């Protein structure tokens, strides 16, 4: 099939070419992010292959359908950026990669916690400047502290397993409790109890209408004073302005983000020569107790290989059977 690959970075090209080694599909690599003005670049293709910040709203889907696109193959697990109902109405199937490496994201979450707690980001810069003062670098023992995971799917479970290894007490909140999590020694509690009990709160739920701004001013007020909040799920699960308020008052002790609600205009690009226009994001960058990475939790060799292989497998199954291996439909997730 002819596949227009949007938001292509060199690593996408390398892993997709390797996964398509028999040359079964014709891959057209495009740097551009998919958006209304860029839809025309998909002309002549059967499939659009997209990433997390591509626009797959109703307007884009209408134009893709007019171009004859029959499948959107996401190179991601999350699909909150796709209007599934609009896709269905326009006869476009949507595929995703539901599981590639939960360990990649869970391990990055642990890396953020360790760095933020022990101020590695500040220590690194100081030592390079010949400043060996320890002032402001004090952390706390992870051993014995309470870690709360919101969402205990594949990534939440892998994350709790890691934190158990540090000797943390584990609490969890999910709409669907999982026996494997309880067998690890984690206790399921309601959301308010998790917020009240946790020294570290880590978000591993998808972005849905229910989880949009789940962490808002009220939720932050319900946390332990000085709690650490970590988000490697999707940016809009946190109301960023509320988090800034919590950081200013000291109610929120520290914040680690791999995702940000307005990341689409920032992440994955080198903007180091430009003035950042997003004042909320710019404010976040001023806090010494905020650590941000640009949506890189998935970014391991193992994960990229698995994403590329499943993306090609989805496209091959669609060509062969008329349905991808991992379809996402509006009914499934209504
Ligand atoms: P998953 O589907 O295995 O697990 C998600 C869990 O969240 C499920 O157990 C579900 O019941 C729970 N959940 C759903 N709605 C909830 C709610 N309202 N309250 C509490 N729990 C709720 O998904 P996963 O593979 O573990 O991935 C989790 C999320 O991580 C994805 O949706 C995606 O947004 C994000 N993610 C981020 C990166 C990254 O690079 N930063 C990479 C992959 C995935």
C-alpha cells in the first residue's frame, strides 16, 4: 500500500524501513505535522501513518477521505487526538500500537522521579560550572515513602513494579482494579485517598473526557503538602495553570512532566533559536523544582522497533483482510 508517513523524524524512517524490509509497502516520508494545510501531501496514498501531535480531527479526516485514504495507522498507543466517530462516518479505519514497551515509559517515569528528588538536573549544571555546593540539593529516601499510581494498565503496573523495588508503599486508583497489582502489594483506594496518602503521584491513565484536568486546583489541594506529581501519560490530564498555582504556594512540592497539554506547538522540534510564545510553559521552566522532558518516555530502541513492526503489521493486515490487527473504534471506547 502507499503510505504517507507524517511527522517523520530520522528514527521513524530508519525503523519503518527496517520493518518494511520486503518492500511490501511504499513509504512516503513527510517531515510535516498533519494539519488542515498539510493534508494535500497525502494525495495518492491509501494510508496515513501519524504520531501523537498530528491533527486527526473531523476537518482533516473529511479531507483525507476525499483523497481516498482508507486507514490511519497510528504509531502510538494513545488515540485521544483522533475523532473516532468522524473517522467511522467517513469510512476510515484507525489502527494503533496498543503495547510496545510499557517498560520504556515506566523506566523514564522512575528516571524523572530520581532526578527530581535528588536534583540531578541542578547538580549536573552546577558541577560543570565548578560549583560543588550542596545547598538546595537535598532529597528524601524513596524507601518507605508512599507512591500512588493513577491508572494501573500496562505502564502503571510496570511502574509500580519498579517502585516496589525501591521499597515504597504502593497505592493505586483505577476504574478497573487489577489482581496483578494487588499481588504486588499495592492497595487500591479511591482517588481522594490516593491524593491524600501519596508522597509521589504518577499519572498512567489515558486522556479521556473523564480524565481531562483530573489534576486540577481541588485535586492539588487534596494532596499531601509538598507532594511530587509526575505525568508521563497525556498533558491535559493536568490543568497546568492549577499546577503552577500549587508550585507557587508550595502545596505541590515538585513536578515532573514528559507531556504538556499544549505540547503540539513545542515538542519534537529544535526551537532553541526562537522565543517561546507559550507563557504558561515558559513559567514552568522558571521553577527549580520542575523537570520537563519533551515526550521522550517511549524513546528507546526496543520501543521504536516494536512500534515500527506493529505499524507495518497493522497496514499489512488491513491490505490482506480489510482490517488492521489493532483497530480503534468509536464503539470500543464510547
Ligand atoms: P492501558 O490501557 O494499558 O492502561 C490505562 C489504564 O487507565 C487502564 O487500566 C484504565 O482502566 C485506566 N483508566 C482509564 N480511565 C481512567 C480513569 N478515569 N481513572 C482512572 N483510571 C483510568 O494503557 P497504558 O499502555 O498503560 O498507557 C497509559 C497511557 O500512557 C496512554 O493512554 C498514553 O496516553 C500514555 N503513554 C505515554 C507515552 C509517552 O511517551 N509519554 C507512551 C505511551 C503511552
